[in-house]
């Protein structure tokens, strides 16, 4: 039976537990701020919002926001749809969203972000003359652990989890790596040459299907 390590909290189907030996060891901890801690930072003259993570979407669920949402990730969009938000664009990656955003005439956005969120998208928008107001609404803390067990595969769902894991552990060359998307895969690649798989569609379901396919 193959051993798989999930480095973040993850709900999986029952058949996975029967097919694989699975360990869940979170290497990050996410703290979502109460909305009243940041709501006053939201400019009243902005009606275009950037949300690139499910954590940001959860953080704003109790805030009334009128306007268009520009979103990275289907799981993020699903959370926002549940809040009845008006979503203008959904893409899998920030660089793809950037292209769509630059096609609009919008000159000011609010970017709901975490303390470790990547700045590629807001930086690129600013270089193109677009104002971006960044509002931190959650915090990611690294929670590294020393791992003594050997795993056939390791699953990472964020660059932060990769950095946390690698701060105390080395990844054996023969270990197969699965990531939630291209950005996290690129972070793993900085550690060495590994066999890395990630789904084209950045959803949890697609990732689980890929893990099962490559571990037959």
C-alpha cells in the first residue's frame, strides 16, 4: 500500500483511505481575521475586487460589497457564488486574470489578500497605471515539522506549505510530488529536480483524480 502525505487539511473520499496509507500533517496554519478588523480599510469609491484565494473569500463573507469580482481559482469562485457575488472573470492563474483585467477600463481595485500572498498580479497592474489597494484579511503561519517517515508521494497545496516543509525536511529524489497548481509546482522545482504533477483544472477534485491516476 502506497504512503501519501498531505501537507495541509484535506477532505478525501473514503476509497482513498482503503487504497492508500495516508497521513495528514499540516505545515501551515491559516488565521482569518474578523471582518470588523479590516472593513474600514475598504475604500468607498471602489467597486472592483480581486480575490485570489478561498481564504480571502471566506474573510469577506459577512461584508456587503457592491461591484465586480475578479477571481483566481474555481474553489474561490464557488465560495463567492455562495455569497451571491457578481463575478466578472475566473481564471486558474493570476497571469491569465491579469490579461483579462487589462482589457477593461477599470483603474482602481481592492485586493483582498493574506500576509504571504504573491504580489505578481497587483505589481503588474500598478506597472500598467492601475491603482490597487491591498487589504490583508487573513494570515498564513508556517508550522514546520521534522518528518521521519518515508512517503511514496507528497501533496502540497500552496507555496507556503512547500517552504514550511522544506525548512526542516529534504524531499527524497524518488518521491512523487503532487501540487494543486503550477505556482506551487514551481516552488517545489526550486528545491531540485522532482517528478511533479498538477492538474490543469485547479480544483480539489481534479487533484484527487490525478493522484489516483498516477498511483495505480
